[in-house]
C-alpha cells in the first residue's frame, strides 16, 4: 500500500478547502488545512498574475512549516471588460465586501460598460511547492455567461456564472456536477498530469 503524503492547502477559505479535498479524493496523499500544519502567518498575494500569487502563497507555507503546499489563485475574467477583475476578483471591492456585494458590483459594471457581451471565464492557477524543488504550476479554465444570481451552492461568483458545460449556474449545480467541469478541476487534472499522482513527492 502506498503511504499517504500530507500536503497543506494554502487557504483559509473553508469552501475552497472542501472543494479541493473532493477534487483530490482518491490520490495517495492527505490534503490538510493551515491549522493542521501550524501555519499562522499571512497569505499575501503580491503579484499581478495568478501564477505569481499562487507560487507566493505555496512557498510561504512550505518555508514556515516544511510541509509541501499547494496554493491556488483564481478569478473571474470578463473579456468585455478587458479580462477584469481577474486576479483582483476577491479584492476589488475591499476586504469588507461580501460575495453578494461583489456579484452585484460586477453585474453593474457589465451592464454599464459591456451590456452586449456578458461572456466570462473562471481561471485557476495552482502551484505546488516542495522542499528543494522548483514549484510546479498548472492552469485550468471554464467558460460561461454572467447572469443574475441563481442557486445557493458553491461560493464567490458561482451563482452568477451560467456554465456553458452544465447549462446552469455553478450556484445551482451539485458539487459533483461542478467538479466535472470547473476551472479548479481542470487545473487539478493538469497538475496531476505534470507531476504524476504523487505530485513529484517521495
């Protein structure tokens, strides 16, 4: 039997941790939260790109704990708005804004600046930081259309994202349905393809 390897997920978002645990289910390692590895520092996102932010977070957890770490940076891009808000998706309205605030703010911007083009894509970039190795990076994306929010599943912009693949919003979709087509599931598949099922770990 292959021993399981502990890997920390660099997030304090419980919804994201639960989603990644589902996506990595069946792999020969254990995905744990930051508390489980004793990480109490801050997770800053200093870069202008998803990749820079994901690598920074994964390397911060590895450096502080010695535990291999995976981090993601994800965002929603609206081509009609020049791919905005992108890496700023969770922060552009400030730290006190709720998911609902951000959804309504984004829909207002689309209505004001790009009412004829509501196409959007979710993007996820993953970074795996391992002791003594260069980080492994992987990207996934999924396309849809922005609509008034529907459904209460998921988190973030999910209720306003009408998936091309599913014909429903991510807020209406079950966790299993979303996992088949989401940007995160595609990034996970790319990471496993690049690193193998043990993610390049001993």
